[in-house]
């Protein structure tokens, strides 16, 4: 079974430039997550989708960050414009969540963003 | 904000020794999960323990949960150099199932 796929793995951009990250979740997983992980810290949730609906985006800085999940499968996270403080690893995860049952979240390898 | 706090922040042991990591959290949970992250890679799920469970085993891993103390521990027995990684606890709590809040992690180094 293929895991969560993310691209690109690494991205270096100048500040004020736009950047986009792509995620393909595990087939059949209805829930998709984007996390931000700073160096030496645990991941922090940015946004969570259940199918196509963003059910929790309270931690997403909406002035510069946006996300979408096309047809409830792939997802794209965008930053425009990027700031120096956005340098971090952006992780995508997916899981199968229904009713009160929570399945394991499976993580992709992440995209390491460096903003110069 | 991060709910979980791992202790210690770093742990260095010799191969064959046991490693114990602790996690404390602040609010009620549905379940608690432990993840491992090797340097520069994504997180790998290790074990999930539900709020009504007290202990769970998986291979060389043993997890305990004390909801009265809002704490959990992860024990890795007979450690190997390949166990060198960062270990994170994550809590799934409140009314929103599936929303994980991670701690800051414990960096484990196992010397061969």
C-alpha cells in the first residue's frame, strides 16, 4: 500500500514569493491534515479536512495561507507571500475517521521550506 | 499550542538498555498516541492507547496511561541503535475526534 505522498521534498524561496505544497493521501482515507513542524518542536495542526470540508482551520494564518482539497482526495497548501518565519517542515497526514472511532494518522515525509 | 510535555527532552543510553519516556497533558483525552520520527523524515505511528485502557504492549514497546494523573509513559525494552529517533506523544481529545496535539518530543540516542 502506498503511503502519503508529498511534493516537493525541499523548497528554497526568497521572502515575499509564493509557494505551494502538494499532498496525496492514502487511498480511502477520508481525513487529511496539514501540520507545521518547527525545528526541535512537535507538529502543530494547521488545517484538517474531512472529505472536502475544512472542519478545523483555526490554526491556519488565513492572511497568507490557503488550502484546498480537490474532490476530497489530493490537497494543496499555499503560502503567499512567504515570510522568513515560515521556514519549517510542512507535514501532510491522512487517516480514516468516522463517528467516534479514530484511526491512526499516517504521515508523509514532509516538505522542508527555507525562506531566504 | 502544545498540550503534551515529554520528559526528558533528551535521553542517551547504551544498546540493550531500556528507555523510558514520559508524557504529561492538561485536558481530558479520547486517546493518546506515540509516534517516532527519524532525522529528516516523517512521523511513524507506534501505538495508540484509549482513555479507558491502562497499559498496552506492541513488541518491545510498552505504554501506560494514567488518566487521573494525566500522564503516559513509553518504555522501549532492549533498545537498539536503530531506535535512535525523536519520540512524540500526541493527544486526541475533546469533542473533535482525530485532532492530535503533539508534545515537543524526547530525543533518544542509543549508542552501539
